[in-house]
């Protein structure tokens, strides 16, 4: 996982640009809505199982040999920058000189 990445919960709300609207009917949706859309495109039972448990897999990375492990499906969010609220809180908590 990337250093700043955050795992999204099922009720977290996602807003995407209009260019991605072809996949979802709206530009604002929950993580759960997104997962539901994915499950409608993939065999539901196998997808639900994959969401609950890691899938046994072998991975071949270029220039290396096969490596056994587990494949986990998760959704991460990587913020572009520090939220405005955090910057304001930092300013508010700064001692007056």
C-alpha cells in the first residue's frame, strides 16, 4: 500500500470526474455501490468469496521468478495534498507570538 493511501470503507463516498461516468450511473457513489457494480460484471459468488478471503496466486514480475502468495482485492485512496481543514486546524492551534 502506498504511504499516503487509505483503505476505503464500504460507506465512504467517492466522487469521480464525468469521464468515468460510463462505468457508474452517477459521479458520486459509495464504495459499496462501486463493489456492487463490479460484482454485477463478475460472477457474484466468486467475487464475494474473493472480497472475504485472499485468493491463492502465483505472480511473475518481470526479471524475477514466480512467487507464491495471496491476491487481495481492496480499494485505496491516495490524497493529492493535505486537506484544507488540516491546514486550518494547524493554523488555529499555532501559539500566538
